C-alpha cells in the first residue's frame, strides 16, 4: 500500500532531532515510534526522515532508543533544559 503525505514544515527555533546522514539507513523506525508524530518518512529511500513539526517534540528520546544505528540520531534539548542536567558518573 502506497501512502502519500502532504505537509508544510512549520518554522521553529527548536532543532530537537538531528540526523547523521552518513549513519542513518532510512529504516523509519523512529518515524513509527514517535509519540507526537513530528517525523515523516523521507520520499528518498535510505535518507533520514523529515522533521516536519520540530516545535512539537516531547524530547522523550524514543527515536534515539529505537534506532539500530548508534549515533545516527542526536536529540538536542533546549539550552534552558540543559542547565538542569547532571553529568553521568562512571
């Protein structure tokens, strides 16, 4: 079954998800797991998904955890939230 999507990327200062296109295999697991549906499959096979609605991201990390390619997805929390992070020990 072929699906067609029409969307317009909503401008936002948030850049919650960044893909490393040299590592991403375009499996779309992150698209399927996203709880708020901000990710859309890329029409070019093997390319990273499109972040269509970046301002809606919950920063839950599900996309990073489901990705089979370590380092292909980087979740970047807003600077204001990073101030509360505690460095990992050990």
